[in-house]
C-alpha cells in the first residue's frame, strides 16, 4: 500500500472514531437512575438505603434521582402514593419497612422492579411464590419476624419465670398481623402462656388497651411490630415503664428509646443490603432471579438502666448471650 493511501486510511479511521459512541463505562457514568421509595411511616429507613446507594456511587443530583413518598402511618394512602411513583417511571421501587408498602408497590406495577426491605412473611403474605425463586418483578429481604415471636416469649419467661399472661400490642388491620398473630398464639400455647391482645387502630387507643391487659393479669409485654408502632416506640416504652411491665421488642430502636429488651434482626444491615439489591437490578439483574434474602444475624439488646427502674433483675444467662448491654 502506498504511503498516501495509508495516510488516507488512518485519517478515515480517526474521523470514524470521532463518531463512535463513548465507551460503555462513560455512558453508564452519564446515565441518571431514578429510584422510588414508598414508606408507610417515617423516613429513617429510606435514609439508610440512600446512604448505602451513595457509597455504591449513586449520587443524588449527579446520577441519581431519589423519589420518596410516605403515607405518614395511613395505610389507605399507600395505593395512591404507589401509583404516583409508578407514573414517574422509576428504574426500581423500594418498598419500605412492613408488608403493606410491598403489597401496594406490587399491586401498582407488574413491570417495574420492586425491592422490599423488610417483610415478615413474604410467602404467607402472597408477595412471592418462593424465597429462592420469587418470580415476577419483586424480591427483597425476609425479616423472619413471625418465626422469632416465640423466641421473644422465651426471653420474657427467662426474665420472669412466673409469667402466665403476656400483653401483645398489635394493629389488627395490618397485613403482617394477619400472618404473624397465629404463629405467636401457637408459640404462646406451647409455652403455657395466654395472650391478651392490645388492639391499636389509633395512637390514642394505645394506653387504654395495654392498661386493660394489665387488669386482665398481663405481667409481660411484646408487640407485633408495624411502622406506626415503631414510630410510637418511645410512647410504648414509657407506657411499659409506667405500668411496670417487662417487655421485649423487635429491634434495638425500642431499647434506645428506653425499652427493656429487644430481639431481632440487625435492621440497619437489612436496609443497606436492600440498597445492594437495587444496585444489582440497576446493573441488569432481574428481580425474579434474585432470591429473597433472610437475615443471618439476630441481636439481643438489654437496657439495664430500665431493668433497675422496673426493679427487674436480669438473669446472668441473658446477660451472657446479649449482643449489647446498655448501662
């Protein structure tokens, strides 16, 4: 080939390269992803997810749009809020703590990927077909909350061996309550305990329902946690202290708010993991092929200050296995 032909060829190649698309990595860096977050109450969990996304290089204002909606504890608002989020055409919808947001997101779209952050029983609630192959457009984190209700009763009995009646605060209309209450009642029966249900449809019903349970003989307390109850954790802890009720809760937020004990999954780690599932989907994974993950670590947290206030000695057997003891 003559020199001038080589020069012409190289020139043509250079011109062609000027019109080639940017490398894939550069294209990805320019893409802006939209992640929607649907919460029943509060934004604490959403902020954990958002922070982890930031660590994974999804930065709001640069390559991330983060749309947040909260029903402020009103479950009836979830379908409308889910529809609003679907209308923004997000790449992924994250369903916040609880079964109700996951069901609302699932009902709102059959195509947009959905990641739920903490569902007590995703199979029993009809959200997924199986944990290993969730199917459709949804996957997420299984809190195993229903299964460990019996363990919380065991902890209460270790603290108070003479306990025979346990007050259980619950929202009767919550999807999680429908699934978890029968399991808790079965566990209570096996342990020779009777449950006094403390129904709470509105916050102003809380004190009266627990006081009625105490009059019926309840000497211990636990809850079937939902987002509204989690938001009332300080009120619940204060009420238990006033009524001198030893209580075991579902997560350490209650203990940090003055509650006696909690036993449950490390919730912060679960929300961080939900963000990692979002990252997988944004990189091309299909929700139907991502197994629903279960927590591998459960933590027992004990507040000794509250124990002294209640006049309840905490057995050394519990202190020895506690993951954290607050003095």
